[in-house]
């Protein structure tokens, strides 16, 4: 099986550097090959230098998307993906070594399912304040944290994966593209592009 890992980035070169370094530690199962698509969405920082730095250690393809907006970047990656699955993550994520292997295993074990997701645990550059920990159940979504428990279960419109750890079969993803009316555009914090796509798939 050939799979695609997709990352869209905008001016987060230092975080992207950490993300790519972690991806170099992935365990790739026998019989699985992969490609890494990184979409540069009009970055003006050192993103291209970081991509060049990691190009020799990863099956990395750099894509440039002139149209500003995460949805445009996601759709461009979808168009160019060559894998049977697209494993989406973000430019500030440190994936587990077994992330790709476990995702592929889940997809093989559930051929009738179109998308998959898993837990997301936040990482902080310094210990968070106590008030944040005390109120974590109310604010965790703002940090893109996702923890639905250890059991395997099917998603529904009110219980969906988050984009930092979400996988979609490529053939399905191409039928359900992301709306440019949703998703971050530059400094705008509009969200909801992934949620809308997943709900459309379920419908």
C-alpha cells in the first residue's frame, strides 16, 4: 500500500522543523511506501529552507499554493496525492512513531470505512498554568486536543476526528473537497472546514 502524509503550512517554519524531524522517526511497515506532501501556502518565512533541510531524510514533495487559505492548500494536496490514504496532520504536531503503521492497520482492517482518526495530546513549551489545568475540560478544544477514550468506535456527526490526526481514503477525499469559505485564511481564525467535509461524507 502507498500512502500520503499531508501537511499545510503558513509561516511556522520553526514548528514545522520539529514536525518534520519527528516524521523522520516513523516506523514504516513492510509492504507500505509513503510520500510526504507539504503545501507552502504563500509562506514568507524560512519554510522553504526547512523543507530543503529535511528533503534528504524524507520522501518529501514541496507544493506551492498561491491562493491564501487552508482549504485551498488542503484541496491542492488532495489533487496531487498519490497514496490510497491521505494521513492529515499539522505543522505543529509531533506524531507518534507508530502513527502511520497503526493508521494503515486500521484502514486495512476496516475496508468499508472512509475516514479514521485518533487521539491528539497537546504539548507545551513550558508547564501550563494551574488555572488552565483546572479548567481543561472546558477549554481543551481550543488547543485541538482530542481524547475519546481507548475503545474503537464509529464516528458520527457530533463525534468526529480533528484535522491534526485524521485520515481519509483518497478516492473519497476527492469527492468531498474543502470549502474556501471555511478554514483559516492568513491571520483569520475561521475554522470548520474539516468538520463540514466529514459531516458531508457521513450524510
